[in-house]
């Protein structure tokens, strides 16, 4: 479980196919504090298990399905990824509850400065917009954000300068894919309503 508050951006060292899985190695600092192999880390919002943790490098095994269904398919050496360690008892919950299970890939339609802030509009795949609620929460590449606008095919958020400075969104452009995790509560309510008997 995570909160969607990114602790740092790590830099991809390499992402290579191995005999049993893909291996992702990321240069990091803050995410390594008190970390042990087997701990969970959200990488661009995707919950991964750290297989190795050195003094400045994290390693993960990534399933082919995970690579295919997330924006990991576009990862190259040098890319920035958002990192967050799993929630700890007694820790702060500054965003919203995020599981690290990616629901869909969104595509950036508009990303521009408007005054001192930035406006970001993302197209949602078919069927996903039903989970988008005005003023609700969403995780974009693991970043907890508040939905400012929504329509039949997309939603928009506003970004403060701090968010751009501490996340990988500063490298994103129109057309780029982003990992989306819809609000857990909405998905549970939908499931309950589908199985309710009258």
C-alpha cells in the first residue's frame, strides 16, 4: 500500500530481458533508506519487489505482463521514474491510498503552462472514465493528484511547480503514456453494485 506521495525520481540504469523475467535497475537514494530485498517499492506507481538493494542501486524483476500493460514498455536507460516506499505504520498519509496495481495506460493530450501552474489532460482508455470523479483522486505514474475536470474520454489535473520539480512529469510531453490507478473505493463500490441481489 502506498500514498501517491513520490519520495524521489530514480534514474533507469538499464531494463533488460533475462532468462525468467525482465531486470530493471534504478539509481536511487531516498528510496534505499531502511530498504531490504523483498520490500515493495512503487515505480511509476507500479508495485514491484526489490530483489537487490545496494548503496545507490535498486534492482527489480519485472514480469512480461507488467512490462506490456504499463509504460515500462517505453523505459530506456536515463529515464526518470517515480519512487515511493510502501506505507509504514505511524507514517504520514498525505495523498490517498494507492495499491500499486495499474488499471490502465493513459495518453497525454495537453500539457502546458498556464500562469504559474501546469495543466495536464489525459485520455483514458474505453471504459475507464467511469472511475473518474470531479474532485476525486487518481494516481498518475504513482503521483496522487486531484481531478479538476472530466469529460467522456479524458480528465485533467493542475500541477503546482513543486510536483513538476520532484516527479518525472517534468520529462513528459504530449503523446506520452502514463500509468493510471483509479481510486480503489470506486472500483469496490462498482463490484458491490454488480453483485448485489434484489
